[in-house]
C-alpha cells in the first residue's frame, strides 16, 4: 500500500497534467495549434513553464496528448458498465455514435482541435494519434460485428466499411457545425444521420 503522502503527490501530478492538457485543448481549439506556444499553455494552466516539461518533451508531444486523452475519456465513457450492456449491439452502436457527438457538443474546443486542426492535416498520421483513433474506430467495428452476428444487420456487411461510413458522416456533421457557428443541434442531426445510414446495414426482409 502506498504511503498517503506519495498518493497525494501522485494525485497532484495527475491533476497538473490534466490542467495542462485542458489548457492546450482550449488554446489549440480557439487560436490554432500553430499560433499557440507552450508559454501560453503554461500560463493558462497556471503552472511554471519548467513544470510543463516534466510532463511533455515538446509541443508535438503535447499536441499528441490532446487526442490521446480526449479519446481515452470518450472510450472509457462508452465502455463503462451500465444499463447499455443489456442493449442490443445495434443500440449500443447508435448510443456510441451519439455519445461522440454529445462529447463534442459539450467540448467544442476539443472538436475544433481534432476535426479542424488535426484530422485534415498530416498530424493524424503520427503513430500516437493514429493509435487513439484506431482504438475508438475498432470499438465501432466490434459493435457492427455483434449486430451482424445477432442477425440485426445483414450478413454481407463489411464492418470496416460501415465504421468508415459512420465516421465520415460524423466528421462532416461536426466540421459544418463548428465552421458555421453551430447551426443545428449536433446530437439531433447525428441521430437522423445514423438512422439514414443504418438503413443500408439492415437485413432485407424476405
């Protein structure tokens, strides 16, 4: 068992790192990555610049941490034990899709960082960012496979193609929502888009 003083120190360290990533997410989203310095991030996070380097080697290291941490938070939300465990695979897939949009709606700075800064650029090809995105995408693939196995979706449905269709739609909806100053309810629009896309996943009735 860890001594109380050590546990407190570790907790403070985690909280400081979280403050730094939250500050970076906010500034990257509002100013852009290129126009944000580590000094700006340290100031907003209320930590000395030297302390920031205790957690991140450089700016690129911090840039990679933003999608890592946000996708981890979203992934944990989606995989946490809940009443959804009793839902069918296709219901969980829909809930996961809408949870992603709800997360962006609640965290628009994160949405701007990822969908307007990182996703359209070469940054998404970096191994750490790609790993975070892939892990999330595979969650969708697993749910599509489950819906195929349960007979909810047609047997010849390609889970990766279905995931790509959903992710592409999500990116488009989110980018337009951000670029045009949130002209619609993101989750409501996402629900309509999911239902439209899902028609192509369903088994045809004999």
